[in-house]
């Protein structure tokens, strides 16, 4: 499962039993607010409220990119506070 850790402004990952907690992204995520997991393409998407953009990376934590950064006044949050399980 994946979730946003507001205290440290990071995206974390763990097994369904809660073990194996790992930090997926922390240094480059300023204000994550919304999280979507694409299990088919193995991508993780989130909105960033400080930069008004939508970002993407592989589920393994690599290839962080800005996907959309234009014409977004405020990206929509999704699943705020609820872990994404699949």
C-alpha cells in the first residue's frame, strides 16, 4: 500500500500487514496532496499543491517527472488520508 505522510512530506510504501515500511519519495516532494496507483503501468501519480502540478514516478521510486504543470489552478486531491491498496 502507498500513502502520503504529512509529517515529513513524503510518500511511503508498505506491505498490507504494515511491515516493510519504505520511503518512496521525500526529497523532491514538497506538498503531495492526492495519490493514485496505476498497477498496470506500474506508475504512481500525485498532485503537488505548492507547485500546482501533477507528478509521476515508477512504483520502484525511480524516474520522477512532472506530468502536467500548465493550466492547473489547483490540482484535485484524491484519496486524501486513505492508503492505496491493490
